[in-house]
């Protein structure tokens, strides 16, 4: 097999704007991603209702038609019915989008979930029944999903999810690659053999840094905390150091034969471009000429 065939994939995640920003303003920014040719761009969705028209579907259409990039749509299922999912799948098929990230979504206090899909695995098997040609991805958690009793249960349920029809997995963000490598080994032991794409979120501003420190259950290595601390009042350096940290993580992951890297862009196209330029050859990708 040639080196080209073995190259890992690089993909991006974007999220729809809230209704007062509008897709138009966001697309001005995302237009900068044109020509980068990631293996796909995924579009997140609100977990409460498949309010797809003005949000996820609109943005997915733009990614597919304007950026001309393979598109993956996130689909959280806890608050939707089979009929609603079927309608969205038909819609996606008509748009020539056949990649879905099948999710349960978070259970929100005070909102009673629907009963059609209890776990992401229920949605995965439903999609595979309805649209056997769709590629279905699933979420996974190198540092264990917060609802899980323990690591063993988490991996057992992940194995069930993969057996229900997941073609690949995408991880929650992490800042310590050792956590990812340990998780990869646990998956291998549990006979989870689908590709696992590593989710990387570069830190590019103070607000995001504080949010990560306060809310992130991921292990934050000392080297990473030092960066956030030292540059918390220096936006330019914080951004540069945050991007450099992400590039360093990616280089290490690729050196250790990761199957793919999924970049949480936070809709910051300049950051995504910067990282792309610094890592493209690792993924056998070319930096566009106008770059
Ligand atoms: P599941 O796989 O169903 O797992 C949820 C919990 O249930 C886990 O603890 C699991 O171990 C347990 N479990 C699974 N099966 C069983 C079983 N049979 N019996 C008992 N326990 C079981 N959320 C959004 O709202 N919108 C998004 O766009 C979005 N995108 C995401 C993208 C990625 C890459 C990731 C990692 C997460 C994303 N999320 C998103 C968050 C996700 O919806 C939440 O983490 C949610 O709480 C769990 O969803 P899941 O699909 O992993 O659930």
C-alpha cells in the first residue's frame, strides 16, 4: 500500500450561528475554508429539537454546495421521534448528504425526552435500517462520558454502539494525547475496530480558555495550563501559543498513526487555515496555490 493510502484524514467541525447572527454573516467567515479540501466538514445541531431548517440544514447546504466539501450532519436524538428523523434523513438524501453523526444528545433538566431513541445506538441502527448507504459516525470519550458509571461500562456501551452500525468514531476534545492512546488500546482490547478520529480544539482566546479550565473534565497537562496562565492577558500570544499547542498535539498523533484528526474550529476559519497550513503534508493534503 502506498503512503498516500495510509495518510490520516483531517476534518473540521463548524456550528450554526444563533438566529440573530444569521448564516449569511457566518458564511463570510467560512468562505475562507474554500479550497482546503478536508475529508469532510461536520455541522453541529442543537440537542433539543431538530430545528434544522434555519440552522443545521442551512449551514450543511452551504458547506456542501458552496464550499463543495463532503458534509456530515450531527443528529442528537433524545428529543426527537422516528418520524422526525426519517423526514430529516430524506431531506439530507435529496441534498446528496449521506454522512450523519448519530448522537443521543444531553438530557436537559426539566425537559422530558421522547421515547423513540434512548441511546445513540438506537438512532444508529434506525439510520442504517432506513438508509443503508449512509455513513454513520458515533461520539466517544477518551476520558469517559460523564453519565457512565465507570470506564468499563463506557467501553461496553461503546462496543454496542459500534455493533449497531457505526462506521467510525469521533472523540470528545482532549489536551493530553496519553489519554487518547490509552483509550485506543481499550477499544482494541474490546474489539472496537472502526477508525477513531481524534477531536482537537485549539484554544485561541481568553474566554474560551477560562471556559475550558472551569468546565472541561479533560485532563489539562501542566504545559497546557502554563500557557493559558502565562498569556491570559495577552490575546495575540495566547492565540499563537494555543495554535502551536494544537499543532504539537496533531504532529504527535499523526506520528503515532492516528486514523484521523477532527478539528473543532469554533467557526474561526483563520485558526483552521493556520493549522491546515502547518500540518497539511502530514495528511497528504496540499496548501492551495493562492495561500
Ligand atoms: P450515547 O452513546 O447514547 O451515550 C450516552 C451515555 O449512555 C454514556 O454514558 C453511555 O456509556 C451510556 N449508554 C449507552 N448505551 C447504553 C445502554 N445500552 N445502557 C446503559 N447506558 C448506556 N451534542 C449536541 O447536542 N449536538 C451536537 O452537535 C453534538 N456534537 C458532538 C460531537 C462530538 C464529536 C461529541 C463527542 C459529542 C457531541 N455532542 C453533541 C455531545 C453529546 O450529545 C453528549 O455528550 C451526550 O451526552 C451523549 O451523546 P452520545 O451520542 O455519546 O450518547
